[in-house]
C-alpha cells in the first residue's frame, strides 16, 4: 500500500479554505473523520462517533464477562475479568474525548450496566448497588478521576509539559489577596462554542479548583490517586 493511500486530510473549522494536499502528484483523500492513535477524530471535534464506536464494539467484549451466553456468580471473578479485559478499552485516551453529552455518557454506562447484570447472585439490585458490591465506580466518575490525574501530572511537570501553556491561573491575572488567588485557581476560558467548553483545560478547571489543597499538593501521583479516592469515598 502506497503512503498516500494511508494518509487522509481532515479540514477543521467552518472557515477552513479546504486546500488540496498532495504527496508527489497524488492528491490526498479528504474525509470527515479518521482513527488516529485509537481515537476516532471528526472534523467537528465531536467525540460522539468515537464513543458510539467503542460502546458498540466493546459490548461484545463484555459478553466474555457476562451476557446471555455467559453468566458468573462470583463477584471477585467478574471484577477481575471486567477490569482487565473490558473497562480499559472503554477508557483508553479518555481525557482526549471525554464528553458532557448525556446520550454519549449513557451509551458508555450502558455497556457496564449490561455486564453487571450478568452477575447472577445479586438479585434485583440497582446499578448503583451492584457497583458498590463489586467495588466499581460509574464510568463517568472514572473519567472525571482520569481528568484530575492528568491535570495533576501536568501541574507537576510530568511528560515535559509546561502547565502555563495549557492553563491560565488567577495569580497571572491579578495580585489581589483573595482565596482563589492564594489557592492559585485555574481560570477557564470564556467559550462561545461547546466544543471549546468541553476541551480538557476548561472541563477540568472547576473540579480541580474544588479539590482540597492537600490533595492538589500531594507528593506523588500515587499519593494523589489515594488521597482523591479517599476524599470521594467520604464526600
């Protein structure tokens, strides 16, 4: 397969001039969306198509842990199978595509709901009760946790990322000695479009600002995870 057959062009933005691109004399194909590093990216930056793809695909994987043809009775067995083989596939690169759309959130949660219903000895318990017994969280809460872990890593320079290139801080805006100034809160951008409002640096701002200072100042990533989990458990 020629290189030009494996490369496509996605034009982003309504005012994009949509130039043609070539490799040699071969014009590159233009598409509305393509898969890159495991994430399906569309020209409107809406993650709905990616979420629809993984929720449909990984419903079949969940049948290895449960479903009409495979039932389990041991909670511990289910938990190990599900967290090793299914959940990582639903969370891969989540900080990139995490969404606020209710239909997309429900589509992902439905995969986990269906898998949990396969545990035959839990009776007519609700989804939330089953999560508590199995020791799992909703996927929505897991994605929020992933956002905060990525934010913590960024704040502490992991991955050679300068946080000032990603975030705006209160202390950069003014020197008034307020509570938010002392805590150096993140200032979210003023956004006109939802696609920007849901962008990582804006999506995570309020949740990060609401965390207690001792968690944000944790000495390591593992400490942050443990302290955050304990905080959420007792919130």
